[in-house]
């Protein structure tokens, strides 16, 4: 039985490029998920303070005339931090999310009615920034998935350059 033919240089480079592309894509998603997880982890350590909803209204937009209307709750709340009265308007880190589902908007309006007392988390490094709902750490629980692409892509790349080599133990 003859040994398999050694892959050509072009074939090795092609496989290496595919492997590196997979590893790079996995690395980008790994980094994005890690960044989200890390931010959520830090937000969990921010001080939680009492706040009062000052204003809660609905905003509407249409991306173009043929698209359905989208809505979001615009909320303003007041809180006291480090002995100073402050106001915030962020429901989450990214602001207040848009949705095309009126029932979701109504749920948010009901949760943040004017005059309602609730809690918010305040960034101790920037006390003027606060959120009503801290980010979830869920990306950290799924980070293994893009890591598979990094490991698999690097494995393909290494295999592309080691395939067809004689091992030292082979006679």
C-alpha cells in the first residue's frame, strides 16, 4: 500500500486560509461575547440606588414609508448618588430598545409608570450614567461556541502544514 500523496503548496495555503478565516471569525465573536459578559459582570457590582420615574412616554418611528412603525419607551428618572441629585434616561446600557410590538411597549410603560419608585444601577466612575436594567451575563455562558471555531480553525491551519509529513517513528 502506498503512502497518500503529499498535498501541493497551493492546497496547503488554501486550507490554511480557510482555517485562519474560521479562527478569525470565531475570535471576533469570542471577543464580542467576552466584552458583553465583562460589561455585565462590572454592572452587577455597580451600586444599586432608589430612583423615581419622572417621565415615561412612547416614541414612534418609521425607517421608511413602507416599513411598520417601531416604538420605544422614553424614560427619565431621578436618583441621588454621592449626595447629589441626578437624572438618567437609559433603560439599558445601549439606551432604550425599539420594537414593532405594541404589547411589549405597553409592558415597558406599565413597568416604568411616572411616579413609580424602583432601583437603578449607577456607574461609580461616572455617576451621571445609570441604567434601570443591567445587562445579562448570558454571553459568558455561550462563549464556548465561538471558541470552537477558533480551535477548529487553528487545527485546520496546523494540519494543512503538517499533513503528508513523515513522522519520526515511521520507518
